[in-house]
């Protein structure tokens, strides 16, 4: 799951009022789609390599979102917005997608999805570092609890603990850190850009940045490519990124970011289910316990109101 456009750093764990049945269905569909992304990376990355997998995903997502933006008549304003597109493209797509694709070589889908759910906690940390929002005791405790959940998942989860598993977990956490930074950057510098324009422009910028890194893998991919890996990249780009972002923005427009972001709590469960069904990844007591602790930490961070910012006036200037 990748929540590319975050309009606020504070959401409650549960929606404050009931969602319509059609939008609940969209929320569940979005969770199912984003849950598959980790499994698909586990299929594609060993064949194409992390960089080419990520480049293919960003390129296909760009084409999908360009078509969607054109149909909706959303202006992209390339000259005006190129810098936010570039920064958000790097830190919301190129870097985290590549880190997840590399971690997919070493850790199960459930591990990656659980690290992804830490993004709101890191968003609160960057609010402290970049916006001067003082960290409350609740949010600080949520951060510590999130780390405990990661330790539980790694320590008693199904994957044998070795250097590569630890490195894979750290890479996936690095992706969540990147999401936390870019959510804060969006609040600071890109709040006026339409979400569809931001998603489209940033995906295009990411694809351009990834091209020179992915190019060396292309000759090998032409020889070693398999149909399942190719289909995985296709679904990653068109469905898990392009269509999923469009669906997510529809939910935001209909129900607001507060309700739409609750998809965060469904993705680790759907990722675990897909990995178990299609990749035979075990779901153990350690898996469930670690995911539960991390989600409690994330819910706590989302419910906690940020303390008054010490430098709000200064930052806004």
C-alpha cells in the first residue's frame, strides 16, 4: 500500500460517522488491491530486479493516471509544479517502491505491509522535525510501541531471523520513513496541487529518475523474464498504483481523508491473506501478534492530536 497524497497528519482509528455501503465496498476493494502489491513484488523482483520492477510499475502507473487526469480534465501545470512533482516522485514512489521491491527478495508480504503501516507514525515524527509540532507523550509512546511491534514480528514471526531478513525489514521501514517525510513535505509545499495532478506528475518524475538505474537490468530481463513476473509488474503499475490511486481519491472526495485513510488498517491483513493463499507464506501467532501491536501503535498515533506547534508562524512564512 502506498498512500501517496495525505492531506493531514491526524486521523482517528475509526471513521467518525458511517460510510455509505458503496464506499465501504470501495474501501475493502482498495485494501484488497493494495494488499496484493506486496505479493506481486515478491513475484516480480526476483526476476526483473528491484529497480526494473519499480521502473515498470511507475511507468505503467504514469500512463494510467495520465489517462485518468485527461478524462477528468485535471490540469497538470508541468512548469509550475515540476519541483513538487520531482521531490514527491522521488520520496513517494522511486525510493519507497525500490526499497519495498528489494525487501521483497528477503521478507514475507505480511512483514512489508506491516512496515508500510508505520508511515503515519513517521509522519508525526517529521511534523516534529520540520514543522515544529511538539511530540506529545502519546505520540512518542506510539512510536516506541511501533518499534516493539516490529521487534515482535521479526523475533517470533515465521521468517528465520538472519542478516538479510533484518536488512529487508529495515529497508521496508525506510520506505515508511520516506512516506512520512513526503506527507509532511506535501503539507509544507504542495497543498494547492490537485491530488490527481500530484499523483500523475510525481509518478512521471519517478519513472524518469528510475530509468538510468533500471536500464542495466533490461538485457537480463529480456532473457530471464517470465509471464507471471511480467503480469505482476503490469498489475502493480496499472491496478495497484494507477487504478488504486484513482479509487483512493474518489474515496477522499466522497468521504474525506479521515475515513479513506482507515484503509491503512486493512492492508496488512489482506497482504497476509494473499501471501498465504498464493505464495504459501505462513501466518503464525507471531505474525498476528506483531501486526496487531504495530496497528495499535499506528491507531494511537492517528488518534492523538498534535501538540501546539512552537514554530507554526515561522514555518508558514
